[in-house]
C-alpha cells in the first residue's frame, strides 16, 4: 500500500495526513467534465502569480489539487501529477514527489505552471529562479480554503466558470447534508483515527471542521488544547477508552487494514460504546485526507452514520 504512515512528528503528520492521501477508491461522484475554457482574457493574476497565457503543461504535486484540476475541466492541461495522485484514474501519475519535490525533475518536464502544497527545500524559490510559474496551495484548514483554491485554479487555467460551478455544487450538497440533522440535547462524541499509532485530528483541522458541521464533539481536542501539535495529537489507549466515544471513524482502512473487527480485538476496546453499538465507521483513506471536491463524500459518510442514531 502506498499511503502515508502517520508520522511521529505532528507537523509532518499534518502534511502527510492532508497533502499526501493515497490509494483512492472510486466513488459514484465523478469529476465534472467541465464546459471548456472560460472566455476570460489573459493575463490573469492570483496572489503574486500572473500568467500571460493559458497554461497547457501543468504539473500537479498534490493529490487534492489534481482532483480539483480534473473537476473543473483542466485535466487535459495536466501533463504530470505526483506519485500519490491516483484520482481520477486518468490522472497522469508520475514518479514526481509532492512530499519531497525535486526542482530539477520538475523543470525537466518543461511545465508552464506547477501547483504544489508543500514548499519543502524552498522548491518554490528554486522553480521561480528557473522562471517556472508556481502556485503554492497549502493544506486547507477550512472549507473556504478549499473553495478559494478551486476558484484560483479556475482563474489560472481558464476554467473560472466551471470552478464556480464546482464550488456552487459543493456548497449546495453540503448544505443539504447538514440541514436535516436532528437536534440533540447532548452532542455525540467521536474519535477519528489516522493510523494505528493513534494519531488523530482535532476540531481545529480541516477534517475536524467537517465533523463539527455534523454536530459531533471531538475527544481529541483536549490533547492539543494549546495547538502545539498542529491539530494532530497522538492519543493513548487509556485516553480513548476513558473518553468512550459514540463513534470511531477509521481513516486507516487501506493503509493499515483496520476495521470494526480489528478495533474490537484491541485490548480494552470491546466495551466501548462505538464498538458495542456497531458505530465503528470505515472511511476511504484518500477521501478522508484530501480537501478537493470529494470532501462532500466524506461529510456524507459522517452524516449518514450520525443520522442512524436516534435523537
């Protein structure tokens, strides 16, 4: 399996958990085909980056960005994607690394736009010195970050109208998912598992914000109340067992082959409320670690699980 293992350093984990998802599983929601390039005239500017003409040789070094580009109809302009970009299936996956980007390897493909989420080794400065346009799209911390990145990519690639359609659909779908959730006198609690080392994500992360939309309370929040772990603390078995969450969401089903059965087999876990009530939810590792259009699928998995519990 090619997915990242949770890192011992929380900062590294945060990047790996969001920026480098892995083996994607196809869902019913297909990337939008797009309606062709928008008629917006060039040059166009996003932040400090100005493009004089539509890019036709884009390199994407982020699985989330790759999904965004294909969703807005810019897929044909993508000539190479990083080694973790496995969705959609037609994405031109390469041996380029988004986690340890190599400026020389990137430049060898003569791109006219490089989009990445990780500025390891000051690669942005290196590519800029080579006169290669670069857009840095850090891991999202809110849904607005995701919408903004999709919009920016639409502007730069000539697909502004399609990008607006994608974000509009995302907002509509998310609104429909959360509007009918039952009101509860007390919030249900949850534990989101990134890996078997028991790293989790707090409410201050992008992942945690989705659970908050579903009205859930995060048992990991006290473990990083001061934010020193970047929102990705490592919990102990004792803390999880004592918290006794109503739900356990597994984002390590493919990387680490975790399931309701393996969780139940853990020492002291069989008596947890989530286990006894069959509320251990298997997530798609990739969908749970990316901030592109498929966040709707992740939220749907969460909402569907919550909706089954009577108010």
